[in-house]
C-alpha cells in the first residue's frame, strides 16, 4: 500500500510547504497576499499532482497506471497539499494578527469599491450579508479558503492527468 503513497506524500508535502512559504513571502510584498497565493496555487497544484502521478507510474509501478491508481495518488497529493497549506496559513495568521487585520481591511475595501455593482446585480441584502461575513471573518476562514481552492482544482487536474498517463499492462 505504501507504494501508492510514497510519491503522493513527497509531492503533497512539498507543495504544501511551498504554498506556506509563498504566502509568508508574499505577505511582505503585498498587504493582501491571499489572491496571489491562490494564483500560485493554480500553478503549484497541477505541477504537484503531475509529478506525483508521473513518479508513481515510472518508479513505483513499472511504467503502468490505471485510472484509479492515478486518482488515488492525485487525491492524496492535492489533499495533503491543501491541508498543509490551510494549517500553515492559519498558524501564520494566528501569530500575526496585524497581517490578518490588513487582509481583512483590504477585502473590505474591495467590497466597498464594488458596492454599487453588487447592489445593482444582487441587491442590498446580499451586499450587507457579504459585508457582515467579512467583518466576522477569522484567520481560520482565510486559511480554509486557501486550502479549499487548492483541493478543488486538484481533483480536476487529477482526472485529466490520470487519463493522460493511463497505461494498463
């Protein structure tokens, strides 16, 4: 069973650590590093899933890969990446309340700039609900959002990459 997960653990862990490091360094460059870290994640997740499935196929499975094996390796990779990213960002924001408050203020400013458009398209109640949610936001919410936006695309990329690499004996 461990042959299925060796490459997934390696690349999932590496991806999670890179995501945390990215968030940390982007926090020095931008007041709200969350959006750029999500963009970085859209590059990081498919690369991590690709490499884990490729390494599994080539080095653990004698050049063969079934769709289910690819999906299993991909699932472990992107889930581990998302969990590590979530926990790491949560720790950073918990130990840096100033950074969290800056992120919160940036998100509220963006919402305020879009107020007229949101009210015209969705109504004032929707705007007020969103504003209330942002004011109640916690560091866990920011971290969980980042992790989920690594897991969701990871599932999509695992499907595609597993189909491409599929080769049965």
